[in-house]
């Protein structure tokens, strides 16, 4: 997901590569949007408040050590505070679209929180990965935050998905074969 800068944020000058592709920026977004993803919320405790940010840039990175990655836009409130803090990646179930919207800048009803081992997490999610901070790499107008997984779990259920700029669902029966082995 490419995130537009927040209103009032100081924006660096566009790179030559961006200037060259700017007339096709809308097409670039549309092309990226053809990659269907799950939907997750990164949760963590900041200095003064608890944060949550909806992401679809979640990627598994490594089994040994167990590493996962999220790409966070520099323009978000979460960006600076996430640096060197433990966090949880909460993978959403099909019925949790309201949570995705809540943590994407349109707050609604306050969700139920669970105190995790190293970071707060959300109740009743499809899966979660609690992480200690591992590394942060520059990624243009985003930062790639890698976390080392210290606790995780999942439940059965349909998954929330995002494709072509819309929420959709993936039925449980198509989600891997762990229960059949
Ligand atoms: C489906 C979906 C996926 C998103 N994925 C990302 C992402 O991977 N990285 C990111 O920085 N923002 C992503 N966003 C945008 C943030 O959720 C949004 O900018 C949020 O309001 C930032 O919160 P904050 O400024 O309070 O930290 C996504 C939004 C949606 C709806």
C-alpha cells in the first residue's frame, strides 16, 4: 500500500525516478493493487499512547531466526514511534473489516485489547505475531521494520483480504493445509 503524506507533513522533493513516472502514478497504484493481500494491524505501545496501524505490507521473511516485516510510511503517526519498539502484527479475520477501517484513520468503536508478552495485541484476530525489534531499513518514503517473532498463534476462520482497493474475504478452506496433515 502506498500511503499519501498526511496533511501538513513536510514532504521531501520528488526523486528523479518518481518525476519520470508521475504521470502514471495512478496507474502504478492500480498495478500494485492487483496484488491481493491479507489485512493486518500493527499494534504497539508508544511513549504516551497505544498505537495501531492497518497494513497490507506484511511479509514473512525468515524461519531461523523467525522474522517478519512490515513497511510503514514515514508520513504516518506510527512511523517514528515504532522504531526500536516491540510490536504485534494482528492478522484480521473476514468479520474484522471495521477494525481495519478503525486503524486506517477512521476511528469507530474502541477495540478489545489483550496484553501480550512484549506488545499489546487485539482480541479475536485470525493470527498474531508478537515481535521484538530486529532491524529497520530505509525504503524510500517508507521504512521496512523487521521483527523477531517471540510469540504467535492462530485460529480457524475466513481471512480478510484486500485487492484492487477493496476489502474481500478468503474462505478458511483455501487457507493452507495445516489441519489436514
Ligand atoms: C487495507 C489497507 C492497507 C494499508 N497498508 C499500509 C501499509 O502497509 N503501510 C502503511 O504505512 N500504511 C498502510 N495503510 C494506511 C494506514 O493504515 C493509514 O495511513 C493510517 O491512518 C496511518 O495511521 P497513523 O498515521 O495514525 O499511524 C493501509 C490502509 C489500508 C486501508
